């Protein structure tokens, strides 16, 4: 049952072959069986039971609200959920229960989708590995030593791989069948990197297509709510539900597309696929290069035109992103002072000491480091040299994409990441800035430009880890992006069944 797509499950629910309550119970059992992966950190099982029974009544009466009626989903712990803890994986918000629900979460619930829980992440989404969380790291389900769940042996850092961040929990929850789809947020690759490492589809929509209301901000000008799912069709269904203008969010825009539901038959003959030469960078693994080349051949053999293109300012985008990210982090984190908002220290020597201690105790080292850097970049003596200069580079990066798409390129095809994965020990040996620079190298430029980008699982590496490729389109051409991704998905037939079989075997042993 948990191998089925949302479309297949919706059909089963409508025919009465399964019930939403039964489906939710299966998902809950899967969450408990794989709790060591640490994907879901706050469960809403009791409410999910009630909502699934309600969905069954709607379906039985022929009044299903949407194809998502009765389908379990999860939301990254950075989306506000009324009455349900929303911590951003930080001590600063560990006891925060929002008085309202984020628009994108609410839209899914209005469609009848059932919230099963909140997923793990890097603290305040500042990371590329989903390891910097008060709940502990999220573990990649591929090549995980599942036998340790039975024999009680401690799993060491060199025995398991990171899930990618910051939306690692959302990716792992989908990859393992804990939920059928999940919400993530993407500031510089935080949906696409974990989607790539976990072998699922991850979509960062065009900036402004989905409301940011209720998404606790990291970088307001870059943050984008997005979705993770097992298939491109599932991704399209979820995007169709959450997209659209929100009058409470000034950065959202009217949706230019009537529907994101994709046709069964898609033709790519005559399509122009661009291959950015700058993405053939030092350190790119041979397995990934091979998969990238094979995908380009698949397009060309189908009648698409594959052409080399240049995005000359890509090499500067990571430095630009680092400056702008830190500057906006410093601004956004200023609200957490221990008096009006967030964790409050027990110190009572002075107001100034209370501020300092509350922030020191509430934020981890990574968050504090970005705040310090952001304050440095925006000092009067540094503002022009760093912040303004970075904004100019951002414009150049954006113009690079515009020129390529205006010259007739429909989509860009690139690697999602430079490697197929890292063990926890390997990843944790680097500082946070190095981690992000290594893994965000192919993803953050699309955030700077605001264009939609999607990571699609293509094959397994020689180590048995998923390899994903990234497709990028021009602003508000999200449906075209999804259609091209669906076509490619049909050609490659990613071997997801290997993970499904391993997990099902684990459940039998329980």
C-alpha cells in the first residue's frame, strides 16, 4: 500500500478498496518502525485518526473535497501549525505552539489531506545535512544498517549517510513511506538536496507562487515553500493544492496556471535543453557526470535539442548567497530576545545580560555564527562593500538565467549535487560554511534568480546511493518544468523498489 502514488491511492480510496483510517494507521506504524531515522519529530496521530475517519465519511458520501482527500502528509517544522509545536528544531522555540496555521498547510488540510506530523530539519533551516537539530540528526534510509534496529547495536557516524538539509526529515518521511507527500522550504537548495540524497522528487517553485505566510523565515527574499513526493505526478498534485496568491503575504502573486495536473502523454520533440558549462565543476563525481550525460542523450534521442549554454556569474553566486543569507538572518533573528519572543534565560542580573544569555542559550553555534556575519556585513563601514555588492552580483546571476531562457532554452539540465552523499562522520568533519558551499554549489543560484527548480532521482551510484539531476525553468513556467520532469522520470525508471523491499523486510521481522 505504501508503495503506491497519491493518484493510485486516491483511486483505491474512491473504490473503497482501502480506507483513509487504514492508510494512516499503516503510515503511523511505519513512523514507529523507523523512528531511528529521526524524520518526524512531532506526531499528530490522534488528530490524524479523527481527520482520516472524517475523510472516509466524505468519500463514502461521494463528497471528497479533492484527490488529496484522506492522504497523509507531513510538514517541515518551520511551518506554523495551530496548537502543534513548531520549533524550527531550535531550543529557542522548543515550547512554541502557534496560534495560526501556515497558508500552505491549511490549503492541504482544506483539500482533505491528513497531517501526520512535523519533520526534522537543521536549526532554523541553516544547514545542508539535517544534522544541526535539537532532536538529533536525520539519517538517510539508503544503505542504513537496519539490522541495528533489532540487535540494539549503536550505529556509528561512519555507518550511515546524511539525508541532506535542511528539509531532511521531509525527504526521508516520503522516501520511506511514512507519508505520501511533505512540505519543505528551500532557501539555497534545502528541498532539492535532501530530495536528491533520499531518492525522491523535490520541487522549489517560482518565488511568489506559494504563500510564505506561516513559514518562519530564514531569508525572506529567497525562502520558497515547496513539496517533496515520490513521483512527479504527486508533486504536481501537491503544488496544485498549495499554489496561488495569498492576500496576507505581500510576496505572493496570482497563479498564472489554471491547473498543474499533468497529462499522461508528454512529447519533448523540439524542446531545447540547455547544459550549463559552469556546472561541470571540479570535484563532480564520475557517477554523477555519467548519469548527467546519459540524461542528455535520452533527451537528444527523443528529438529534443541539447545545447551548451553559459551562466558566467554562477561562480560568484555562492559568495553572493552567503552574504545576503547572513544579512537577512541577522535581521530575522533579532526578534528572539528572550522577553517578547523565544527562549528566556534564567539570568536576572540585567536586561542586557538577559538578551545575551537568552540568545546564546537559544541558538546553536551555526545560527550565532550567521548572525555575527550578517551584522558584520551590514555595518555602515561594510555595507557598500559587502551587502550592496552582493545585491549587484545577484542581479547579474538573475540576468544570466534570463538571457539563456530568452534565447530559446526551455529547461536547463544540471546535477543537483556534486556527490552522491556523505557519511555523518565525513560531513561533520567540515564547518557549516564549507558544508553549504560544497552541497549548495548547484542549487542556490536558482534561489537568487527566483526561478523554479526540481530535483529528480535518476539512478543509483556505484555505492548504492541515489543520484538526482536538477531541471530549471524560467519564472512561472513551473508546469513546463513538471512536464519535462515527468517525461524524463518515465524514461529512467528509478529503482525505488530496492528501498521499499528493504523496509518491508524490516517490518516483517518486527
